C-alpha cells in the first residue's frame, strides 16, 4: 500500500449553492479525519474550482475519487456515479477560452499517460444553482450519502477499511 497515492477530491464553485456540494462533502471528510483519523493515508483535497492547477494531483493519484455536482438529467438530489471510462473527458465546443472544465483536466492527464484506471465520480444532480455560498438543505442531506459511497469505493479498491467501532 505504500505505493498508493489515494486522493479524494472535492470540486465545485462555492458561489452557487449546490454547485459547491463536492467541496462541502470534502470538508466533512476532513472534519472526520481531524477528529478521529478516519482516513489514514488518504489525501482529502478541497479542489474548489482550481481547474488545471489540480493536474499535478490528478496525475499523481493511484486512486482518485471525485466529489462534485453532475448534471445527468436525473431527479434533483439524486446521486450520479460514473467509473473510469464512463466519465466523459471532453465537453465539446467551448463558449469561453477562459473556462476550463475538470473533465478537460482529466483529458490532459489521459493524453499525457498519467490518468489512473482507479477513477470514480460521485456527483449530485443539481437542485439549485442560485447565487449563494451555502448548499440547499436538500443538498446538505445528500452529503452523507456521497461520503458513504466514497468510503465503499475506497474499501472495494482495498485502499481503506472502515474503523472498527
């Protein structure tokens, strides 16, 4: 396990309510880590909306879980899960050259031969994208499910085990 570089990356724009849900989820995981060392050996990163500045982390990861908002046309608040090749890496024609999506970060890592096969997205179908720093109450209620799924994936990969109670 010493060769593993396991990363859980929370993504999102904190200025638009539920768009920051991945960051709020990673903050909760970081709180659990501080209080009880729940995730030893796992790097919990608040990636916000840093875009290409996250490329070194993505390329260094042996196992990478992304927590984010994911618009897949499902019911608001529903979890959206995609693994590996099912995660779309490019979004097509760009409207702005100044906006880099995280999918493009993954695409660059893949093109450079540095994208792990152990890649998993746990997203939430948007409830609201209104201006505001706090997620909706319904979004907050989804965070424990996002974290539970992340823990299940980490356990399935054999890089983490739940602490004994």
